C-alpha cells in the first residue's frame, strides 16, 4: 500500500500512547510498544501483544463502560512502561512491561497504583470540595447558589491541576518527559494524516492532539460541574464527598465518549473551542 492509498482510507483505529522517562509508549488495538533511550544514546525497544478486556468480554465494550475499562487498562500499562523506562534510565536490568511478575512485585505494583489513585482523589476531589465547603460557610452567595458552589469546586480542580503541571515543569527530568509527550502527539498526527512515519514529517505536526489525556481530565472536570448540579446536596461534607465519588466512574465514561466524539469531529467549531 503506497502513501496515496493510505490517505484515501479512513483511519482504522485511534492510536494512542504516553510519555515515559526518555521515551514513549505507543498503543494500537493489538500491540503495545515502548521505546526508551539509554545512557549510551541507544534506543531500547519492547513490543508485546495486547488484547483489551473490551475485546475479551463484549459487555465491557458498551458505551460508558468501555471508557472506565480503557482508563484502568492504560493506568496499568502506563505504570509498567514507566517502570521499564526507569530501569533503563537508571542503567538497571529492565523488566519487560508485560512480563509476568513475582507475587512480591505484584503486591508492590498494586500498592503503587492504589497510592497514585488515592493521591489523585485527594487532590482533585477531596481538596476542592473541602475548600468550597469552607467558603460557603463565610460567603452566603455560595451557600444559597448550588450552581455557584459547583462552579467554584470545578474551577478549584482545574486550578490545582494546572498548578500541579506547573510544579512538575520545574523539574528538568519532567520537562523532558513533557517534550516526549509532545513528540508522541506529533507521531500520532503523522500516522493519522497518512504520512510516512519519519522525523521530517513528524516535525511539521502540532504537538497538541484532541485525544490527549490532559484533554480527558479537563473534560471530566467540566462534565462534573454540570453533573453535580443535579445531585441533591447532602448535609455533611463526607456525605457530599462520597456521593460525588460514587458518580465518578459514570462521569469518566461520559468524558471518554465525548473525547472519542471530538476526535471524529475535529473540524467542528464547537470541538475546536
């Protein structure tokens, strides 16, 4: 198949990935590949077959459900790829991202995932809601207007998220990771536009991509503002917190569908906004 034929065909899947230490992870429907540059400047590759749970169990492929499954899968795959890249970066013996781990490694890996998830919930759910709840005690307008309450909660989430990214950029190593993040987007654009996957073609592409995980997080924040407006406000902070937490999987599922829709309608003026 030549390049002209590729341009005439619709994209058959939505490739994705993420940055890792001195490299990138790329994912297609059937494979996961990680490429990492070691201290000698050599690029170390790892390529493994990957079958999503949405293909193994059909009911997991339903809209709204598939989003949460995909998020969980990418968290697991991403952590393994980060461990793989970290070992190469530290000049240690790397463990393949999909290699079967020992029981101790599995426990440590599960603890790391749970810890990361707990930190995310604390920063982006607990802290904004706690601050907003304290503000409504001293500002009557917030207490009397639930829309304003949820708007402030949502804006605080976005502020914490942007601040978190800004702090990460202070680290030279993390700044480098963000550069790889942009490079991954350029590679995806190159493929989706039907060009040969070369450095020359990738350089011409934008580092911004509508299916970026950052876009997904911001979409979650926006959807949560409107979703929580329709939830009855509870009498206590923790009742409010756990009610909102219970709705998070559904909000994530809706955000995933919005992200997929936006990627298919990238020229739509509303999507561009």
